[in-house]
């Protein structure tokens, strides 16, 4: 029995784990991305918290943060921890882009920041939301947590907004098990982030030890046999309890660990980063072929935003958008726990999670029509190289058979 991961994370090699070597991960990332500097944090959530604190200090009268209604719950957690008010913005119909009329209605003198979000490696429109945000005097934070390596016209994500953030969590491509990055095209903001970083993220050896052991665990288990134990079993247990939130990995705690990243994990990152460009290149080829194959079979696969010419996303997964939620749910029922790399990006919009340990109370101010519709219709298929051609064809056959049954029944 094997288990495919839900996304095409970059596997580690034994040689990555050596105790010595170059620890300048920030320098290597900056050169690869082609930016003046990159700031490493202990998670994407910590990066967002730091960004929000720095922007708040610049404009203290502003205390609201506008995010897409369909995004990672850790975003809501960071906003709450920063003492700011979360406001959910609907998505443009059938896309992952912020709905500009909805955004316009949300932005005002209290808006601190707007977060265009590049989900699932797909490039989202930043220019449109940035124009609305700037007209209201608000900052723009590009959430590129899931898109390290994506570019627009050769430029990395995160430079069109005021600050950009990436995640190095397990499953998001390059990983330190947990980690985050900040970039900015603005020298003054880079300096402010650099200055505030060590205060928010001091060295905490116990956390670094824990993360180092977790990274070793990732190196050992991120392969089709190991994933059965560390990913497949907990997933099937959650599904058996009808717990979609846990199954989607959205069962976050209330705590945001805040600490510096140690030298050994930086060294591992430097060595793994050398393989990331080839990893994404191979993923792009698989994605193109399989997207064509799915589209020919009548299954629509979302791509980079049509509002962004020259977008070049990264491809951790194929994101299918079904014509209705019934079809999606029927297929999910059959395939989610089957070890084939089928999953959900998120269980629901931020307004639709049941109350849980994270204690996040997020209220929907408007109907969030399009975000809710899309959240019910999406289904993700892994773009891991471990899903080989026969495996993909077998999965496609299962999808089509499931569709046939639902339509017939
Ligand atoms: C994962 C994620 C984050 C948070 O990143 P972590 O490194 O997991 O803390 C923020 N935004 C989005 C869209 C994410 O997917």
C-alpha cells in the first residue's frame, strides 16, 4: 500500500541533512528570485504577523485587514493575533481573484491592508486589488504562501504589492518543515521588517529542536510508503469521523510559534533549493499534459488568473472546478481517502468552519456568493511525480466513472 501526497512537495535527500555547509539560505533565495533581499521567518503565519505589525506601526489609525473569503485559516489567526479586524472579500465569479466591486465596498479609512492571495501555485490578479487598496490609502500584502517560484513576466510574486510572503511549510514545495519568507520592493519596508524581526522572533532552542526533528521526520517519511502512516492514516481517521476540517488539514491550533530559524535547517534549505527549479519545471510539464487530458474529458482545471498576462505559476496540484457541488461531493466521497492524491485545498470559506480549538470567530458580513459556490465545487489532484502515467489514467477513469454514476443516478 502506498499513499500519494496531496501536493508536489520537494522531497529531501540524505545528503541535504549533513550538519555542515553554507547556511545563507536568505542569500541563495534572493539570488534565485532576483530580489535585493529575502527575510526568513519560522512560518508563513509568523511572516504575515510581522508584516501586519510593521504596517500597523506605519499607519496606526488603520485596523482592518481584507482577505479572500476562501483562504488558509492561519491568515485569520495572524490577523487576530495582531489585534486587527478580519474582513472577508468575495471572489470574482469562477476564479480565485478578489471580486473588485466587493473589495471596493470593504475598503475605507480603517483598511490597513488587502491580501491578494496566490492559492495552489496559481498567480492571482494583484494590479486590480492594488488599485482599489491604494485609492483607499491601504497597503497591499501579497500572500504567495503556496507559490514560491511563481513569476509574472519574469518577476517573482510579492513585489507588486508592498510586502510579499511565502511559506516553507511541509507540502508547499521547498520546506524546512515550517518556515516563511518576506520580500518587498520597498527599501524602507525591508529595513522596518529586518529591524522588527528579531524582536518578534527570538532564538528559542526548544522550538528549533522540535522543528529539526520534524524536518528529519519529513525527510524520512515524505515518500509513498511513509506517507501512508503520517498522512494517510490520520486522513482516513478524520474521514471516518466525518471531520472534513481535520481531513483538509485545516484543524489549526490557537498558538503561533514565534522564534528564529536555526543554522542547520537553513543549510538543509540551501541544499534542497538547488533542486527546486528542476522540480517545478518537471511539475509544469506534467501539469500541462494532465490539464489538457482533463479538459478533453470535460473536467475544467483552473489556471493562472486570466487578468494577468505573462503569469507563470507553480504547479503543486491540479485544481478542478466542477459545475456543481453535488458532483464534487460524490467524487470526493469515493476518492478522498483512497491514497491517490485527491483532496480539498480548504474545507470551506473562512466564514463556514465550525467553532474549534483555534477559537476563531469569523463572521461573514455579506453573502460571499461566489467564494461559497467555488468552495463547494473545487477538488484538488496531486501533481506529485509519484503519480505516474498509469496511475493518473486510472484516477481519471475513476473520476469519469464516478461522474457517470452520479449523472445516471
Ligand atoms: C499555508 C498558508 C499560510 C501560512 O503559512 P505557514 O507557513 O503554514 O504558517 C498563509 N497563507 C496561505 C494562503 C497559506 O496557504
